């Protein structure tokens, strides 16, 4: 919803992908727990009246979807290359 922030989204997605890949390289079995804290309302984009300009719950769900997609892409690459990995858990959807 905020195209002016696309460069930051790309940057963070790259960091998250690097982190997930690093974790997977060190931990071939077991759960990976990902937490991206959006912070309290003071960290949100707000208008002049202090009202948040976006739905932070929807933003959190979007980030969750990105991470699950990244994980599943990595898992698919492991299958192709013969690696062993655990699937992404998406038990809340």
C-alpha cells in the first residue's frame, strides 16, 4: 500500500532470506520460529492526528506469508538438490 517503501521491503526480505538460509544450513532438523515485531503504535506510520495509516494486523499476515513462501522455496530447492529439510508449518490458516 506504500510503494515509496518498496526498497525497504526488498532490503528486509533479503535479510530475512539470508537469515533463514543461514539457519537452515546449521539446523537440518527441527523447528524454525520467525518473529518480526512491528513494534507498538509509536513505530507505525501515522497521520498528523497520530492515527495509524495502515492495518498492522494485515501487515503482519503479509510478512508471515512472505516468510512461508521463502521457506517453501528453499525447501523445494533442497528437494531438487537432494538436501533434507522440514516443511514450513502453516497450521493457523
